[in-house]
C-alpha cells in the first residue's frame, strides 16, 4: 500500500477517477434503461446494481476531495463495488463459456467491472467505517439478492436466464464474500489518513 499512497492520495488522480466513475455511472444507468422502464417503482433503487455501486464510490471520492470521510458511502462502496464488479466478470466469462462468443462490449465490461472491484479495495486504507455503517451496508447487499432472486428483478443479461437458480446461489455466496472483504480491508483498524 505504501508504494501506491502517493498516486492514490494525489488530488489530480482522485479527480480523474471521479470523472471516470461519473461517466461509468451514467453509462450504467443508461444500459439499464430498458429494464428500469418495466421495473415496479418500489424496486427501482435496487435494480441497477453496478451503476449504483459506482455512484457510492463517486460520493466517497467527493468526500475525499472535501477532506472528509462518509463512512456509510465507503461501506456501501467497497461491498457493492467488489460484489458487482466480480459478478459481472463471472457472468461475462460464463457467457463466453456457454455460447462460445462474447461481443466487444463484453470484454469492455470485464475490464471496467474488474476495475470497479479493485478500486474499492485500493482506497480502503483511507476509509473510516463504523459498526453501524458496516451493518447497514451488509443488509443492503443481502437485501439486493432478495430483490433480484426472490422478486425476479435480476439483471437481464443475454442467455443467462436459464441459469438463474445457479446464478442466484453463486450471488448469495459472493455477497457474503463481499461483506468479508469489506470487513477485512475496510472495517478493521485504520492505517492511513488521506491528505490532499
């Protein structure tokens, strides 16, 4: 971590990362547009998983630029960035495996979502997550699984609907891993103070 500190703590780098995440968040909500158009209003906050994860990180980066820590956003960001970053990578690899092909957008999604998962962890030494932040974020992550796989609001992605039971099972365990990742990297004793 020490060798990355000068880069991660650089104000220009944070601003660049902020712009990338804003663009990615907007693109993600547009990508979900057709599904959101037919989603019941009560489920709207829980359907666009990846762009909401990057939106949490947008708030984290904004707080850093303001020399603040928003612990709840940090907890939500690290859990959801890891979970939906890894989920999208696995789903695109599964698509490639089951169909034998993946369009260029699929490879772009693999790269961008892997970046999502990594950035949340990279900034974790600067987080100030309190117990109640951690608990609320964990509930959010598990609640999303219920919305997706009990109320059938899961992301519509290519031909993977035929594997929904297996994907739902995998996602549940990925959620638990994401909660552990957030505990291990983001919640335990803190190490660094971000000074811009």
